[in-house]
């Protein structure tokens, strides 16, 4: 059991949920209200093809690497080595999850459901 790795995932998840995910989901739901096919598709496309590759994944790697004492050189090497495969894996898991959340989960519960799905996701990632 790697305490430092587990604490990095935990701290990141809490910070991400409060300062990244929550405001992002509120923005998406304000701009594209409802659960029509069009609204769900717009939210999913922005979430998966803009937010995850440009914001989520870079902050995930940066935070976890720096928190665990990784130097910048090895962090960049890790990102170069893993980024594409990790992003493809994110899409395999989170595309259907995002569709389900945006289509069926009331806005007020979307962050909580994302946290539950993220707990499962982090378990798979570790």
C-alpha cells in the first residue's frame, strides 16, 4: 500500500471536485440546460474532448507528480509516455458515464454521482 500515492489521489480528487468539476458542471448545465439529446451531446463533447484533455488530465499528472515529489523532467517523461493511452482509457470509461450522468442524473446530484464514478475510476487507475 502506497500511502503517498493514495493521499495524492485523495487530495487531488477533493480539490478537483470542489474547484474544477463542480464549477465546470454548473457552467455546462447553465449553457446547455436540460437533458435533451442535443444538450447531452453538447455537454459530453465539451467534457470529453475539451475539458478532459486540456484541463483535467494535465492537472491530474501535474498535481500527482509534484505532490509525490517527482521532478519536472520525470513528470514530463511520464506524461509523454502515458498521456495518449490514458486519454483513450478516459474516453472508454467516461464517455458512457458522462452520457448517463447528463441524460439521467438531476443537476443537483451530478457532482456526487461524478464523485462516485471517480472513486471507481481512481481505483481502476491505481
